[in-house]
């Protein structure tokens, strides 16, 4: 199934109705992308190019003249599901800064120490004396990049002030913590979180439901990451920027900020990347592939792109590590897809071709195993690896791509239970302090459900299949992440071997992060060094787990021994033989 709509739902009205999706509230009706000045043939070529390039696209929206020309959501992703935005979060935080400046809460020239005087340094030559709001929002703090710093509980503000320096303020460096400090600054002067601050100013005027945003232990948003939005929510924000901060005739984003934020405020040419060196504004990147375009940009290729000369916006959510390859694909078709309105002159591509899409996951149908009966009567007790908690990599049902930047990780697996029926199985597991159950389709179709991990609610789709009599594989995709998880269970008498996997893989993720770090740190050997340590620590990052099958009647026993387990299983098998 693909949730796809073409131009005939052209929309963006003042007030959201129904389910809150403005796509279902048409301001005017159109029959094809061509009526909005978008080539349906070029959009089709764009989608085909994404597929041929191996880019996992979750959704896209093409807007022109404030109207939605084409959109698609590839199963299992859907319009009403929020998507992780990663560094697109910086774009939203920057908008909050614009509001704060307009309201006189602080200025771009305001020194950070004026807001946090308790951190005044003793040395008169300390760079902290120079650090301003401008330096933070324009990525010129001069602070060291700590993108591998675990986001555990603790005083993030104190850690920022104590962190090292690349140089004095005014030096380009992409540092997540810069944006966190902007959230802390807003919290300091208003007493409110950024979410609370933006609700009446941005979210409510745009018809955006209250988004989820990860925070520190004091309720201050991460700022540089941790925001979840629907695809259409991002489209509204970028459309507002494209229209000078105006949405449906009302000034929403302050006009001065809508003008200044997309402009080149920082020379980042030292980054060397094709589209990461064209200039940085306030939470927005200039685009090199298209001279008159700028974008919101998030890890795994989350994009909101404004084409200034074409009155157009393109929004995408993806699970693609190589962001430049996605951007290159975009530049091959945009702005080429934008044209003069050609109603009645050029026949559009038949809607069914545009609307035809493919599910991202192909669900296999496996054999049924006699092991199912034993699993029904047993619990898998997983050997706990507390050391992995200490280094912030506990084995989770979530892949590393979903947990890397999370402050709260659920914790190690403890026990797993299976229950089988004709066309599905239920997997129940305990992870940290949380217990969840997912229904896994075994008939070639996924099942959908809800889980809570690390305090965050996820919508998951899952399936399972026996690869052989003793090997069961489970596929789980949390839809509010970009990744999916596989868990392969191999049963060897009482022993259970659990091999986790994910897509993107740990190797792919680490490799891309090494490339990113190399660009940021200007240290070419870093990639090779990272690969070496990846090979060394891969068993820690994606550890094989081991467990034992315990009869359910013994699970609640405080102390149980392997002999008890063997005896209980032997007695159960003896009873079964007698019954037969």
C-alpha cells in the first residue's frame, strides 16, 4: 500500500480540520501537477532515480505556488506518522531564537555569559567573554565538536561551558551543543521550554500538533536533534520561509528572521562537501547544487528545500546515509521539474504511475517449526551484560541508528516470550524497566502495534519467519525511526543464541559518521582510524546475546539452576510421551 496523492488535494488553509492534515482540507481543486507548474513526468523520473540509486525514501512532497503538486508516503510510512528530523531540529530552534529577538528577550549580540553569569571565567582572556547568541546560531562558537559525546543524564549546560575550544568565537564548526545552549537560553529568559514557547507563535498558526522533542533531565530540549515532525509539518515550515514568514496571509515567522536566516551568515567552505560548503545561515544551509536554494538538513537525508526562483518547496524523509547522493539525485530533476503552467498543452503522466510505489519491506513466509510448542511453554532468559550499559550501548529492540542520540536508553534485554497462532506470533520482552509485546506476521504480511522504549512511544510493524527448524528471525521496524531491526534466534537444546542486525547496518552508520567527522575535523586519517576501532568494537556495538530456555513455571523462582531447567523439561517431555 502507498499513501499517495497528486495535485487534486491542493491545500494549506488557515485552520486544520478533521485529523489535522491540511492535505485533506483543499483550498482549491486541481487535476494534475501540471496545473501547479510541475512536470509529472519529471517527478516520475525523480522517483525512479531514487529507486535505481538504492535510496530508501519514506516520503516526499512537492509544492509550488503554495499548492501541493505531488506527494507520496511509502509503506509502512504514512502521512500522520511523525518522523525523526535529526538536525532539521536546528532549523526549528533557530526560529525560536528569531521570535525571542523580535520580542526583546535577547539580541544576536547578547553574550551568553550575560544569561549564565554563574559560569563567568576567572581569566580575562577566556573566549567565553566573547561568545554571543549569534555565534551559537551561526555555528561560530569555536567550541570543539562533541558529536560522539553520549547524551546521558547530567548537567548539559555545565558540560558545554567546560568543553574545549577549537579557537575563539567566529570560527566555523558544526557543533550540536551550540543549538542546545540556545534552548537553554530561551528557557533561562522565559522559564518555558522551546516547545511551549513555539506553541502559540509557530505550531498553532501553522496547524502543527504538539511535536515530541527529546529533552535533558530538566526539560530543556536538545535543540540540535530530537524533534519528530510529520512530513507535512516540515512542508508548512519551509513554505512559511519561502513566503517571507507569511502563512495564509498572516505573518508567522518574524519577517526580519525569514529574510536573514536563509542568507549566508557563515563561510563554511572549509567543510569541502559539495552541499556543505556553500554557506550556513541561521539553522539553514545554502545549496551548491542549485544556486538559489536553501535547505533544512537532517541526518539520514531529511530535507526541506526552498527554491527561491521558482516559488517552490521540496520536502523529503529518507533513510539514506549518503546525504550528498540524495541531493545529487534532487539536482538532476529539480528545478527541471518546475515549468510554466501547461493545462491542456502537455498531457500529464497518468496518476496511477505517480501513485504506484513499493513497500519498503518484503515479508517472507517461512516454514512452521516444532520448536513453537516448546517456546510456548518456556521463557528465554537473556544473559545480562551490564558492562554495555556503562558505555551507553545496551542491546535494544531499537537499532543503534535510533538510539545513538537518545538520552534515555531502555536497557538490556532481560527475558523474551513467544506465543504462536495460525498466521502470526506475539513476542513479549522486558528491556530495562519496560515490557512490550509486538505482533509479528508470519503469513507474508506485517502487523502493526505500539511499544514504549526509553520513555518514547513508537508505532512498529513486525513480521517473523522460521529459516529452518531451529532458527527464527524477527523483523521489527519502529516507524518513528529511520531504521529497522532484525533478531535471529537459534535454539540449541536449552541454549539460545541471539544475533541482532539492523538496516542501516552499524558498519554503514559508522562509516558515514567517519566521513562526516573527517570533514568537520579536517583530519583525513580519521576515517581509517575509525574503521580500525569499528572492527575492534563491533561486537560491543552489535553484540551477540545468549540465553537459556526456562520453563514458565520456574521463571518466577528467585534462584534457579540449569539442572532444574533440564529436569523440568525432561518431565514435560515424559508427560507428553505418556499422553501420546
